[in-house]
């Protein structure tokens, strides 16, 4: 919804700074003959027409660009923008929650690739349940309604005129403008979505109206969308692996003589010796997770354009997005080593892993715990921008631009409650399965109890008094309010100066200032009981997990059927207990202020088949991180957090060169080289520390992080044999410095509120600049209209990477989200009123993140099969059906090697039917 501005990367005759004019309709794409001459225009519409338009955008670009175009108003190829982007070679998405949310480009983490809405970044906040999105700089594409999109452009090689901040590539989302559409253009759509795992359905709808006067000097456009999804995900999660480095098993202890002995001397070992057990890895935790979420999204957008003179266009546009991502997570988990190590009865070792183990009834506080987390999450994005575009008779152009956007999200609040059990249990794991069996009925509330460990209560280091005396009680949960606010304000100008008919055609100059604030406001209410209660004494209705909810996930055993509490029950239990007043969590609240100033110069050249651009961008960045630290000492084990701040700044010059040479009308070769940066995640810059007092994990930021820096290279060869056909080969390389990764340090001391004392066995994770990384890739892409309405798109990507040795990690790593092999195959048929398409995507295994205990969290190979079909009943009315994840693929994570699983998830299939009206 920002003003369309000229794409300098396209042919020099149409280039203009950081914005792009209307794209000619694909239906008028000329037919190129085999000898390269342009023949009579052949009208091609629908999906094939959108592919032709995308090919022409790629062909005319100076940079390395791929594009996806809408078939018509409101008719984008997929129901999710990220899913469409995944069809582009070198672009991949992670489907941990079923639908695509973030995109990785050319082997780089989604957080290192920017999304620009018509040329500028949009403030972004997420829903707080994605563990790999701590206030990143990317955008959740599931929030963006595809009906609003005209086309997507993915710049794999940068130009000086484009906003900096992307390592792999930049996604530019182009939206429609009223002065570019026919007057009284109308689009309306309604449909129904059904997920077979949740066994629930929801309605969805969208509409658009665009008008302009006869003189085409004034116009407005309004659009609205509504979408609702019911998600249910069940699976098994492993919280990393104990003793992954073989330094000592949690099932053993050191006796007075210095010998390593079993904590339970009566335990038996098979598959190895006592020494083998002491070196073997074992699951730190095994969790049977049951997750339910309702995603309800509403967006309203509007654009007003006024042309007071033929050479001046004023545009004001706005966007409002509301997303309700309320969810309920229930986790039944055990931590065998830390909680049950002394109760080990038997253990089986295979390939250095304790794959089977049995445990007696807990002699410590518990064997297992049920966590319930009810999250109220509302996402809100607001955006308002103004552009003034002036164009002279000689091709000179000037654009003044300014805008503001704000996003909020997070947990507001999250209700937390847990109960524990001492029941004996056993586990057995393999590369794709987990079986956990408890001796006793996990659905019986009488087998559970609340935290029995009473402690003197403190809040943020201050004693909490009730009736004049410090409360002595056990914490059973509480309410967590953690709200993220992201705000972006910008202003600047772009100008194009024509240079005549020589080799150099234009000089582009521009500048932009951006003020950005990302903050987390954390508040909370702690909930206590002075005496432990059994589950059947809580005074609420209890349920059990639905039958078959874990079927197909790889999880089995009696752990699949455990106590469930309705959402209302969790809220009632907390409300009827001892609650502190709402307090501000100084140590968990952060604020990062970032100001950037950038200017650029770019020259476009074109002569004799050789065209391109050369330029540089000078960027200054200043970050100020505000946070609070609370470091316990023997004298003061639970100190009051102390607010502090850290400021850093840097100046970077980023040159960029793009060259394209037309060997013949059908054959183009390109080359590109550039220096780029990508700034750290906002929360990585905030040094506050958060901790989990159950699993003894802690995490914090690093305000002294340097930005990623990379030297990027691209070489492509493209063959265009005829209209609608393309065969291309792309080679790329990324040489990355200051690569950021989170490392883990053991045996750190923190105050544990559950135990009421300092515990010195926490493992602290924090980000560091780990050194250098390299990414190399080969992409092959082909598409063609074959015969009789049949066509085919297909591409293959081979990508590989390496990093320097990372402290605390054995060996080298691939970059996060990089699959060595990615395949897309999309056959389609389009003739007359009928259209059908099948989309198959495969990606090989990939490293996801360094997780608990420095575990190498990786994802197993994943395949996705989608299908769609539509029928034009009349000129204005069409029917469409879509099916997603037809294979009902299991999402499998593992720790470094497949014999150490870390998660299995099922998200289910989604089916969508809709009816559309266009005029």
C-alpha cells in the first residue's frame, strides 16, 4: 500500500530510485519467436499469464531478481504469501506450526532477510510462542493477506538504492494502486477452511473496491480481509541431551573414594558397562505436548492518490492488521536425570545413547510435571505512509517519502499453572519414535499434586509481606504479561537525474533517516499456596487428552493420555489462590533504540546489450540498549535488578555492482558483487536475563554485538526460448563475518524462586559474534507452457555452508535453515474456465538452532504436497478449492544425529473452498 515506485533494477528506461511504476499486464506479453524477433501479441491470462509477467520482470531486471505475480485482483497463487515465496529457487520456509511464517533466502536465517512493503520495512511483532523469534527483524507473512498483493519481488543481489539489512535477499511486496486500476474495480470472496487434525472449520472473506475519476487525477482504494484458522498440534519434544560431551552421566555420582558409581546401586545396565553409561548421552527431558491455537486475522487497507498536475502524484496509504493468536499449550514431561536419576532401575545403551530406561516412584519431589499455559495473544500492526512523486519532461524524477508503522504482540497475559506426580515411568526412544509409560493412571487427578516446597516469598528481590509478615508459600504458577512493541518512523528522498543517450543513462541519489524502537514491557502476578493440594482437591472439572491426538506423531505409551484442564479451570485455580499484586518485571523488560541514516549514489548504464548499475550506500547506525541485571552473591542471593544501558554505533560503506549482458535476445548472463550487513535481532542486543527455574536454563542478550557483514557474489545464465519459458542456472556465494550464534555456559548461579535459594547449576545461553561463515549454492530453474493448457515449473537448489569453530560446540555447523537440497515441482493445467495445479516441495535436513545444553537442533527432511483447482462459472464468478499438506507430513527435529530425536509434530491437512466475484 505504499506508492508504487520505479524499480531501478529493471530496464534503464523505466528505472527510478526506490519505487516502481505500474507493471504492464501479463496478458499483453509479446510472443518471442525462436529467432528472437517479436511476433504478434498473444493474449495469455490466468496462472500462465502471471508466470509470463514474472518472467518478464526477471528478464528486464539488472539485478538477480525473481518474482511472483497475482493472476488478477485478489487472486494470488497461494493462500499464504510465504508458501508462494517457497516456490522461488533458493527460498525456503519452516513449517513447524503448519503454515509458513518466515522465509530463508539463499541459505540464510529468516531474521537476516528483510521484507519491504512497497519499498520500506514494516514494524513487526509476533505472538510469543515461536521459540526462534525473539523480536527479529523479519515479518510474519501469515499476517499478510495475499488478496492485497499485486506481486512479490525477491532481490537476491542488492542495489545501492535498496534499503540495507539483508544478508540473503530482500523481499519487496508490491500492492495495487487506484490510478493503475480500472474505475469501479470490485473484488469479493468468501470461503470456508477446515483442518482435519483439529476437526474444526472457519469462515474467511475478503473484498476490494477501487475507483478513479474520468480524468485519472484522483482515486481511492479500500480493501478488507478476514481469516480464521483452528490449529491443533500434538507431538513429542526433547529438551536437549544430558552428558552430550561424555563428561559424566546424571545417573552416576562420585563417591568419597573418587569413584564413579550409580546413584541407585541396584540399577541394571545393558548394552554396555558402567563406564559406557557414564559416557552415554540421555534425554534431558521428554515432553508430550498438546497445543491448540485459534488464528483470527483481520486487515483493512486504504490508498488515496491525487494528481494535481500531470507530472506530480501524491499518495497516502494505510494498513491496519489485527491478529488474535490465542492458544493453549499443555505439556506432560519428565526430566530423567535431574529429577529421577537416583530412582533409575534399568538402562539400555545403544550407539552412545541411553535409549531405554525405567525409574521407580520418585524419592525426590517429583518424577514428572504437567504445565498448562493459556495465552491471550493479540497482534496489531498499523502503517501510514505518504509519497510525493514528481517527474520532469526529460525523465528527471524526485520522490519525497515519509512514514510510520507500529506493531504490538506477545503474551497479554499468559496464565501458568503446574502440577506434579511421583508415578514410576519408563521410556524408549528411536530416531523417529518415543514411548513413555507411567505405572498408574495419568488421567486421575488424585495422582497429581501442586508444588509442596514452601519458601519465603520475594518479588524482584523485595520480600513480599501478607498481614505484616513475609509470606511463606509454594509458587504454583502465575500470570505473565510480556508485550512487545515495535515502532518505525522514516523520511527521505530519492531522485533520478538523466544523463542522456551515452553509456551512462542515469544517476540515482537518495537519503533516508529511520528511527526504530523495539521494547518488551514485562509485568507479572505470582500465585502461591501455603499447603500442597492434590489434583482432585482443586475444585475444577478435569478432562484427558483427546483419543488419537498423538497418532502418527511417533509418540506412544500411556503418556499420550494424561490429565487435561480446561482453559477456564486454569484461570479459576489461579484466581482462587494467593496472588501478589501486579508488578513490573524490571529484569525482564528491555528497550532497544536504533537510529540509522543512509545515503546512496547509483549510476545506471546500458549500451550494446550491456546494462547494469554501480553504486554505494553509506549507512550509520546507533543502538542504545536499556536493560536491568540481577546478579546474586553469597551476601545478597536475590538482589534488586539494577537498570543500565549500553550504546554502540558503526559506519559502513556498502558498494554494489550488477551487470547483465544480452548475448542474444534469448540468452542473458549476469554477474553481481556487493557488500551487505544485517543487524542483530533486537532481543539479542538487550542484555536482560530470563530464566526457567524448573529446567535450570537461563538466557540473555549481548548489547555489544556487531552486525553481520557479508560479501555477496552471484553469477547467472538465463535462456528464454519463447514467451512463458525460462531455463536458468544461478551460482552464488556468501562470505560472512561476525556470524552470530547463541552459546551455552554451564554452572552459572541464579536465584531459584521455586526453591528459595541460589542454584549454581544453571546453563546460561547468550549470543556472541562467533567468527566467519561461508555459503555456496547452485540453483537450477525451468518453466514452460508445454501443450494444450499443460505447463510445468520446476527448480532445484544445492546449498552448503560452514562456520568457524564455535565455543562449546564440537565441529562446524551449517547456517540455520539451510537445506543442502531443495526441490519444487509444480505441474499445472489451464484451459477455458478450468484451472488446476499441484505443488510439491521437498527440502533435506537442516540445522535450526543451538538449543538447550548446546544441542544442535536440526530438522529432518520434509515434503509438502498441495493442490488447487478453480472453475470460472461466469465471467465474474469463480469457484476455488485448495488442499494443503496432503501428505500429512510429520515434522521431526533431532539433536545433531538422527538417533537423538528432539521433537515430533503433526499439524494436519487443511482444506479450503471459496467463491469469488470480480468486476
